[in-house]
C-alpha cells in the first residue's frame, strides 16, 4: 500500500549574499508510519567544488559532517512519533533559517517503500539522474543569470519568499528598491511529454496570477525568461505555445533566456520613475 512521503531537499549555501546553493541531500518522513530517513552527499562531492569555484573544500566537508550529526539526532528523537506530532517536528526542522545548510520547500509523493523512495529521490535531485531534469537546468539558468546581474547591476537579486495573501512561495531572483519589487523566474521547457510541459507552465502561471492579484508585484515588474523545448514535434510546440500564450495573458514580461541584454534591461530599476512623486518643499 502506498503512503504519503513528505520530503525536502538539503541545500549547501556557503554565500548568503548571492543565495547560490547546491543540492546535497534528501530528508523525508511519513506521518502515517513514523518513518524518518535521509541521505546526504559524501564529504568529497565534486559537484560542490565545481559549482563554487572559489570555495575551500574543507568548509563543505565540515558542514556536511555536522549536518549529518544533526539529522541523526532528529531521526532518533522522532523515533516512535507519528501523525501530526511528527509533521510539526519536521516542519520546524525544515523551516527557512540562516546557515550553510538549509532546506528547500517540503513536497509530497506517494511511495510503497519509504527507504527506496529516499534513494530514488537522491538519485533524481542529487545523483546522476538530476542532470537530466528540468529542475537542474533551471538551477543552471538561475546561477548564470545571478552572476550576470551581479556583474552588471548595483541592485542585488536573491531568492526570496513572496506572499500571495493566503500563502507564500520562493522565487529565485527577487530585488526591491523603495516600494518596487521585481522578480524573475527562469523556466526550462524540456519535459518528456507535452502534458508535463503544460503542467509545469500552468503551475507557475497560477502562482504568478495570485501574486498579481495580491498586488505583491506589478505586471511590468515580473519576468518569465524561458527556454523552448528541444523537441520540434508538433505536440511539443503546441504545448509550448499554449503555455507561452498563458504567460502573456497575465500581462507580465516574457523573454527568451538567450536574450541576456533584454533581461538586464528589465532588471534595472528606473530611479527617476520611482521619485516622480517626490517634491522639494521650501519655506
């Protein structure tokens, strides 16, 4: 029988000012059975050193070792705990906080074997399979864009949670000047099926729609920067066009990911426009 397995990706984030991170593990739990399991990348993990060119390897080794001790403690502490009590504990463990090791958002899947599912999740998001997923490609897109923005602009774009009025979710590139918030969401559309492509696009269209309705961000201040599917089959192109049209119907900006100069132009803040309402008062 399948059970609901909640999981969060463990992230190594050595540079808080840029919010760049590498996925280095999985923490999972099943409220119904009381299962708590995790898997972390090894202390010698080339992807981390490849991702952070200026990082000392010893920092990651020490961080991953200390974090494994923490997760082992959590696993032992939660032994024989299940249901809502386990959910409350794990939500506290995985909540957003400062530090070298952080967690992504909690997600849920159905699994017959929780331990096997942890291995499969690790392979997908951290191991060899991850490089073939759109999640990995979108991380690459975010990383490249963040470096471009840091090199060319004074304002800093970083990952930040945005509020819809009834919930919040993380956006990878957000900046704020005065009362203006700008947000950029890179999306890769190289899914294995047209339906998966549409589902991915619709998910983000819906999220951004709620942001706009909550007036968290204005239409002119949100950008989807996108990569077309590599497949040129009619069904994929039709699916992509459907998503593309849905984005434009929101009234937000939509730009090809390759158009870096246009993206940089969007990311700039118009200081003159921001002070239009300011008046110098003299006696």
